[in-house]
């Protein structure tokens, strides 16, 4: 029953037919694609840990996760070397923007401790929006399968 409801909902939302995937296919060796997909899954896990730490009031933990798991220096060199050469320049720019936005998120979280609650939250949410917007833009533009 649940499958039917989900299928019917998808059919209604898509006008009865699945829309064509118009994202750019980025050809890369399977090993490189697996590294990229694994990194992206880890990015989602890190984002979840950041949100959890913020919800618990653990700003230091959230900032550390943002910097060490997503920030500018977080990607192991071997991963960058396996993935980077296969990325179109715009996709590579988006990846660099992601890591830069994560580092800015770490700064915003740390600074939020000394700012008033409203201003601190505004900056953290703004940095989170920049981070998630970068991910979303890349996922809407590119695919590896």
C-alpha cells in the first residue's frame, strides 16, 4: 500500500512521467566516482553532526566538525588527486566553494559565542545556507552516474 501511495504521489508530482535528468554527466573511473560519492556521504554525516552539536549547545564541537570534516583543508590529498582531474572546471570551483563555505561556517560558529544570540544565530544560519546552497547547486548541475 505504501509503495502504491508513493508511486501515485510521484506520478502526480511529475505529471505522470519522470522528467529527464538534465544534469551534466561527469565521466570518471569507477574508483574515482566511489571516492567522490563516499566523500559526499561523509559531508552529509558531518553536516548532521554539526546540526546536532548546535542543537545541543556545543558550538566548539560544531565548529571543529565544520573545519576538520568539511573545511578547506579537510579533503585528503589522495581524494583530490583521484577526483579533481575528472571534474569540469565549474564543478571543481563548486567543490572549492563548498570547502571555503564550511571554513566560514566554522568561523561563524566560533564568533557566535561572543555575539548576541540574534546576531550569532543570523551569521551561523547564513553560513549554513551558503554551505547547503553550494551542495544543492552542484547536485542540480552534475551527476557521476
